[in-house]
């Protein structure tokens, strides 16, 4: 028979026992994800990275202030004030890095990842903050000198400049915070050894520190007391800076992501997992990139998603319960945007952002 000849199937072939047996086997191997209810708006917001990263980073900025504030005296112009002022940048950057690094692990109920990323975030933030003292002092002092040149007369000690002089001072402080916030955003990416996460942290740290720094002096104008005490001002300012760093790290992650999984059913229903790595492990082991807990049917290393030059292929790791894509058991399969992946009782939806050409 020629290769291009049409294949003819009659009623005897269609209803043969072999066909019926094959369909029964395929039905047994299939697994319907069932009806998946849409997530409430509140759940979607809580599981959005920009929300929980900004919340955790704001808490980190506040804790950095709380640790340092007992040693900060606005009436002391001696060595104590200088030391407290020098430690402000690295301490706040370190605690922002601690909480920012731990946030993803906390949200995924992965204590191992939270501890590792948090500790590295603290070390990178504090150490990088110490190194950043040199460029930040240079930047801020240059802008302060320029600001002073626009002042009319000699302001009272502790008084804020006004007009263009104030604007220049605000820009100088914002630039300083943009520099010192860079190490605060790098910890998680360094802990995961992932360049894309490092880049997101760098860009988010710069943007968040810049915007938070722009708000620092306006906050000071409102909350500094009549006798010159700035305790509340520093608390609010550093909390805002932390929140802005986390907010922009989360936003940059959303802007730059190309592929991700959304948990539609499972213990973290509504949580989104961005596929940064070339190889992403899904399993019940805390070492997995996507940690699927509280499901006895999921193996420690259940399935793997490979990024093959922008095409994402899922592979079952010979798990007893199997891996299903759109209800069909698979060994290996290229994923398409909108595919539903079922592992045990967990349902994940794959999404792929089409490249703009």
C-alpha cells in the first residue's frame, strides 16, 4: 500500500475488542483534575510575591530600626551618634535581606529554604551595607554640599533646608539608599545560586531603595518632634524603605518571568511558582524547588521540568502514582500554556509568556 494512501477503518475495526481494551486502559491511566474553583481576590493578593515580599521586607526594616534605635540619641553629637549613624545602613540592609530572603520559604512552608535564604540574606545585606558605606557617604556628602550652596543664610542647627536645597538633599539621600539597598535584595538569589533571582533582587533593591529614600525626608518633616527627636520618623522611614525594596523585587519578578506554575488545588492553592532554573524539581522533599507537602502520593522527587531553550518539558521520575498532563499519564511531554498538571492531589496550571518578536 502506498504511504500516502488513506487509512480506512470500518465498523468492525472501530468496535473491535482491542480498541475497547485500549480505551479502557487509557481511561484507567487518566486522572481528571475535577472542577477547580477560582481563587478569591484576597487569596490571590496574599499569594502575590509583591505583597508578601513587601510585607516581610517592611518588617525587616522595622526590626533593623528597633535593634539600632536604643543606641541612637538625637541630642548626642559625639562618637555615639557617629557610630549609630554608620551602623544604620548595614543594620537595616541586613534585616531587610533576612526577612526578604526568608519570605519565599515561609510562604512555601519550607523551613530549610527560609533559614538558608534568610541567613545568607542577613550576611549579604549587612556585609554589603558596610561596603556600601563608602559610596553612600560620598554621594550624600556631595549632594549635601550642593544643597548647602542653595540655602539662603545659615539654617538653625538640626533644621531642614527648604525649596531647591531640600529637593537636592532628598535626591542625595534617595541615591544613598538606592546603593545600600542593592545587597539587601541579593540574598535570596545568592542562596539559590540563580542569576535571574540575583538580577531581580538587584533591580528591585535599587528601585525600592530609591523610592523609599525619596520619602525619607518628607516623612521626617512630618514626624520629627518640636524638640528635634526623630525616633518615629526613623521607624516609619526605614519601614517604608524595607517595604519598597520588597515591593519592587516582587514587581520585577512579575515583569521578567517567562514561565510559571499556578497551584489550582493543593495546600498552597493560589500560590505562583516562577520557573527560573533550567531544571525544576517537583516533589515532597524540602530540597525540591517546588515543595509539595502533605500529600502521601507525591514522591520526594516526583517530576522534573526542564527548560530546553524556552520549551518546557515535564518528565515523570518513575513515581508509583504517576504524573498527569490534562488528565493523561505521561513519561515526558512538552508543556503548552494552559496545561493542567496533576501530581497526587495537587493540580498545577502551566503558563508561558510568549516572546515578543
